[in-house]
């Protein structure tokens, strides 16, 4: 087992990067993928870029993630229980310890416990990794100031650069779609912060006073109600402010919604495209490309394992000719374009599908 000095050689807790590509450039990680690797200096490092994390009463933290693939369960860490690893935290991690932007090295942690379980009903694997921070490092209370204001300025410049690059390379329509997705992701993350009683835009792991705890309790309850409301709206495909104007009979949005639902149910054919990936991790990479503004057909050509389909096009398909799991998703999708697709996901015996519909009749 490496000593603390050996483990932290070359890197100091609190070091910050714009993204994992920059971290890979500097040698702390061995790849740009969010998996356990060894960098240039031989210590295993785990980037926590997604999933969720919570602190336990004994001071330990437990990191949790879910996936359809056992390969996403970081099984190599099973043999490293009791050993030290480096932990990087990204801003999209749902954790009170996550930075507000970019990627931060938070020091050495010991793996206390590794566990994973398959839910046979949903076929979802769940990972739980209990971590204990090695003592005599920069306190977490000091890490809360990182990223510093100057680094946040760099982050804003970086985001602006990424937006300009996307606009020039992908066109204005794709840029707007990317911007909308970024805003949606930001809203969902902020909604999560509120739902667990945390403040938006602040570091979250300082100890609150009694009054703050009381206020946080109220905020948490309100946030959970709001989060539940948003979840229901997203499932139902509605927005709270989307009120249809009343028709001549005074039925309003109720009749319009019923007509649209009837239209969807009545559809007997759809013009559909899909991206087929055998591995969940590859499907996630393809999804990220689409979220970043890439055209659906371009991503299909690069990622889909159904190579017989040009740009993922299946053409017009009658109801009942596709897998039931596939149709259950496809027939709920609104028609869209490859440059601004409205997508759904399904899992069949062939693998993981990303689906869009171009027309229905």
C-alpha cells in the first residue's frame, strides 16, 4: 500500500482542471473515460463524474451508480478494498462534495467496502463504494473554495469557447439544441440541489447552524415536492405553463390534449431511425454526442452496430413488426429531425437502442 506521501506525489489535493481531457494531459488519469485507471505515477485514480454520493455519520462517503452493464460497475476495484486510491470529483456528480465547475482532485481515499447487486426485475446493476478519506491532507473545508473565482472565470471562457466552436462547426440549429440541453441539465441539477436542501452555486459541505438546519429542512421538503412535480411533468410530456387556449365548446386544453393522445394511439406506421449498441457504455457515448449537438444520422454511422441501416434509418414500419420493447418507446415519440432529434431509449435482445421518429401516419 502506498504511503500518503507516495500517493500524493506530483499532485496536491485541490488541483483543478476544466475537464477530464486536461486531467489526462497532465497524467493523473490514464484515459479520458470515467473509469478507474492508473496515471503516469502508478496510483489508481477514480473520476466521479456522474452518479451520486452521500456522507455517512461516521465520516465515510458512499458512492453509488446504476447501469445495465456489469462492466460499468468498476469491478477492478473489488480487489483493491483496503487500499488507497485517488478521487477526482466532477461538477455533474450529485454530491455535496462536488465542485461547482470543472474537475477537482480531492486527495487519497481508502476503499472500505465494495458492493454490487443486480436487480433481476429491471436488469439494472447497482454499485455501492464506501470510501474513507486518508487523514493529514488538505481539509475538505478548505477545498470548498476551489474552484477559485479566477478559475470560475476560466470556466466561463471555456464554456463560451465550446459554444462558439459548436455554432461554427455544427450550425445555428444544432447550437440552439445543444444550448437547450445544457439549460435543461443545469435545471435538473439545481432542482436536485434544492431537493436535498443544498444551495445553488455554493460549496455545500460546511456544517450548518441550527437555524440553517431548520431552513434547510423546509427547503428540502419544498424541493422534493418540486422535484416530484417536475419528474411527473417530464414523464407525462407536459409543462406546467403549457395551457391550451379554450375552443368554442369551452373544453380548452383538455380536448386538445385528448386529440393529441388519440392521434398518437391511432398511429399505425412510423418512419423511424435507431442507433444500436451492444454495450451500455457505448450507448452512453453516442447519447452524449447527440446531446453535444451532433446529428442523429452522423452518430448512427459512427456508433450503431446495425451497419445495414444508412444513418440508422429503418424506414416506415407498421405497428407490430418491431420488438415490443422498441415499439413501446417509439410510438410515444413526437416526430423530429436528425439535426434536433427527440429521442427515446429501449433495451431489447439485440442491445441498447437510441430511437427517433421522423414521421407517423
